[in-house]
C-alpha cells in the first residue's frame, strides 16, 4: 500500500551536540528526496533555522530574517529571532 509523504518535518527539533547539524541536514535532504515538502532544523547554538525544500534548496534564517514556510503554512509570519524568543533559548 502506497503512503503519502509528510508535508513538513521538524528534524529532531534541535541541533544537539550528539546529532551534528550536517547529519540533520543530510536527513532533511533524504526526507525531501522521499517527497516531503520541507524539513526544518533549528540550531539554538547558532540561532539559525535551516529549511530544506523538496527540490533540495536550503534557506537559512537568522536574526530578523523571515522563516519561509509558505509551501505548507502560507500565513506563517515569524523571524528567527521571534522563534528563538518563543522557544526561550535566550
């Protein structure tokens, strides 16, 4: 039975020391190749959000840069700063 790929994946939510960022980004590319629309990795140490899209492109957001999730959440409006404030990493 065929399954429909997920639309969005948060890869382990955080980039932790025991799971390095390159490893998480590699997993996101695997998800994208499997048809996931986008995968997001949140790195609190660098205060950066990486979004990997189905076509393999990666967009990083830091500070006042907007996190673009328009393919799956068209009305989502948040910057990296706002996300880190909301997650209490500061």
